[in-house]
């Protein structure tokens, strides 16, 4: 039986100590709250760098930021890190400056796993995408392991 990567992330989040999903809660200390603020800032910065690298076809930056087991899924289908890098390599030099507005960013943390949801608007072509990315922290470094996005209907 093949297990979907999304199922593994959900099961991991459920099993983490202090996760609301596993029925146990731990008190948040001021340090934990401050750490979460730092984690959010770090992931926001990396997410922005990741998006800019995609726009520019910057394969080296994408390779550095993405987890080795990265997968993505969306309107185009699904793919792994190597496929993502191959598409970016093909886009290199063809990309232009992208006018993107990121709105409604929300974080959920489950130990060393973070879920980031956001709305990405592209005013120049009146397109919007809702996305959810899954980030993991290994050895103190946050990396995206999965991205799912869906194009929203254009507003008239």
C-alpha cells in the first residue's frame, strides 16, 4: 500500500508532543511564544526568497531552500524536487519581475513542523492562488517539504 506524503505530515503533526491534534496540550511559555515569532519571521523571509528564486529561475537558491524530499502539487499536477528544479532551470533567463501581493498569511506550528497558508495575488493579470506549504525544521533550519496551491476564479 502506497502512503500519500500528505498523510505522513498529518500523522506526524498528530503525534507531536504538545500538539492539539494528539489530545495533549502543553502550556506556552513566554519563551515559546517568542520562539514562534522568530520562527514565523524566519519562514516568512525564506518563503519570500523562495518565491523570488522561482520567479528568477534561480536553481541554486531553490535547491538550497527546498528539502530534499520536497513535493509540490497544484493545477499543473504534482512533482518532486528534481522536477521542480528542472522546470526552474528551463525558466532561467525567461522570467520577468513579478508583481505579487501576499495576503492572509497564517501559521500553525506542531513542534518542528509548520503549516503556512496564504493568498498570493497577481494584480497584473488578475490571478490569485491559495497556497499551503509544509515546513520542517531539521538541525535548526526551516525548509519547505511540500507546497500545494490552487488557482482561484478570476474576479470580474
